[in-house]
C-alpha cells in the first residue's frame, strides 16, 4: 500500500506517518530523511542535491523526485510506504505517479489532513523554534496553499483523495485516517 499524507506545515503529518507505519507495518518515507541519506551516502543525485542546498537554492522538482525514487528502490519499501513531504508540486505528483507505474505500483490513498490556519499558527508558535515566527509561518501557509490546490484537484480527479479533520487528539486523528484508507 502506498499512502501519501498531505497537509500544511503543523497539521501532524510526521506524527501520523510514524503511528501509521507501525500500525500498518509499512515504512515511513520522510523526504527530509531521504535527502539526508542521499547526501550522506554521496549518491549521484545526493551530490547534485547537496550543490543546491550548499548554495541556498531550492532543489528542483526533478532532483527531489530522483531522491524519492532512489529511496523507494530499497527493499524496505517493497511492501508499501507512507510518504510525507512529497509530492509538493504537480510536477512532483506526476513524477511520483510515473515512478510508481515503472515499479508496478500505484498510490492507494492520499490523505489530506485539514486544520484551520489560525490553529496551525498557534501550534507552530507553541513549538518555540527560532524560525517559527508568525510572519514566517503565515508565508509558509500561503505558499503551501498556492502549491496545494492543484494537487488536491489532481488526486481528487484520480479518485484517491480523502480529507480528514486534523483537530483532536493524536489518537482521534489517527483513527480518522485509518477509517478512510482502502481495505
């Protein structure tokens, strides 16, 4: 089973991915971890990504997709995976669809975790990180909302999009996610 967790920063994707991975006995593929591994292992695509990161540039969609594809090729992901942080753009979504098709796989479900922006701002401010200032958070939400709507349409038209309310305890939200996953 391939599951994509979707939602704005601060909705709890990482937390839910970890819990789902344990409950469903499949691996969680964090894009950030895949980046760090590719760079640490000095794979060709990892070295390419490192050039962008070292120069403070945004890593292009095709490089991000190659890092995810490289990670998905590991045997640990054969039974399935939960993706968190990828895809973020329509180009990445199309790349994911194509790479999974080449592997003889498909996305089973995209779970969009929804939380009102005002609650997200409160949650992220409560973390107390240096980069979690309200203006920065609101900018990240604006960027996310602009990049996300095409993806919601893309996965909605593919019939795999499910939205769940992200308000409530971790356990309640987790059960909502489990309830919308295909059998």
